[in-house]
C-alpha cells in the first residue's frame, strides 16, 4: 500500500490483477447486473487506490476492499430505488419500442415488471436471494436446493415464503397495491 501511495503503477497493477476477480465475484453475487457489478468493482478499487492510507492493516486487505464495495452496493441500491419510478421507466421503454400498440404495451409492462422483480430480488437478504435463485432460476427442487444450501428443507421453505412476501411488498410499493390484484394478506 505504501508503494501505491507513492504512485507506483506496477504495485497498483499487481494489486488489481490479484483482487479484481475476487472483488467482482463478491459484488456480482450481491447485484443482478454484470455491468453494475463491474462498475461497483472498479469504483471500489479506484477508492482504495485513491486513499491507500485509509487501510490500517487491522483486517485482511480483501476484507477492507469488500467493505468499500458494500458501501458502493448500498449506494447503487439507493440509486436503483430512485430510478424505479414507473413513469420514467415506462417512458424509457416506450422510446425503445416505438409505436405503442397493445402488443408493444404488453411488452413494455413485461419489461417493466421484470426490471422491478430483479430489483426487488436484489434487495432480499442473501439467504432469501439464494433460495429464490436456486428454486426459480436454477429450477432446483426443494430437496436439492436445501441440500446444496446445507439447510433443512423447512428452513428453505421459510426463506422462500419470506422472500416471496418481500417481493410482493416491494412490487406493491413500486406499482401500487392493485398491481398484484389487491391485498393478498
């Protein structure tokens, strides 16, 4: 870190080559977009290399980098939440799709819902996000997913229940309570 503080490009390149893949994997697990994960990773490294004196050696360097990345992820989530304004999203998709006939409007609604669902999933706690990923994306059965996650099947069911509830609540906040057909209690 002292060499980086003295603007040693070779030391910066070496640290980058060692820590960038690990940090990217850490960030990518927590955000749904490769492009966003790459941006957060680069921002985190830029911050670390810009203030090397901030690293005090009380933790592993990788832990310190992950702490910086966590702060950037929280900022990214706040930014994404403010971007999830339905009218702005609809306008952007309408620009992308051109003529707004009923088929295109259906496509716009689906694109909008997909983006909102992905954002809502990204906001889930890691254990619930993994449960949703394994069962919905990877299409693993409950027994297989619980074995892979090393949790009892009942725990997995509980995580899925709470994850689905959080996703419903998130979508209701984004689109209004009538979006999902009213209160499902």
